[in-house]
C-alpha cells in the first residue's frame, strides 16, 4: 500500500465549508500518479498507456479546509487488460475515515485506439502491491 498526504486548500472547499466532492477525485488522481511512479513507470504523455474506465467514491465523513488528508492506494485486482486500484482517504491527525473507493484502469494503445494486454513487467509490479480485501 502506498500513501500520500494532501493539505486541503481553501479553493477545494464549498459554500458549506467542507471539501467539495469533486476535489476528492483530484486527490485520487494525484495518488494514482504517485503510485505509478513508485512502480517505476515514467509519467509522460509519450509513454502513458492507461485510461480511467471507472471510478467510485463513498463519502463517510467530512473533510475541511487546512486538514491534512492521507490517501492510501493499493491494487485490489489485476486482469488481462485492466486492473483495479483501491483508495482510502483518512484524516492524518487521527486516522478517521473520510472516504473510500476504487478506480478501474485499462491498459490502452492510443495509436490503435483499443485496450491491450498488460505487459508482464507491469503486471508483476502490480501483483506485488495486490491487497486482498
């Protein structure tokens, strides 16, 4: 399981004073990018081979401006052409669960405009982070 921390910025909150629901998906995107980097995957436009096929997030508690949130990312499933990442967002100070969800990623060839098999080297990297829930 990999984790990052994010301090909630004022612009990520809404009129009710809590983190806007859309901001959480930006946090998850950042967590996914850092997760791929930890696997040694080069994050640039020329070698990017993923598309986000689906994402889901269940909100459990509220987050607020200036709180430090911890986002944990792990692999929950590896298929032939896709894999699933789990995400857990909690308040860093006390570990209180804020939200949890997942993202389905598809390995994709943008030149061919279709999904392709996950390369064995990348599959091995994903499998090392597989957490059975």
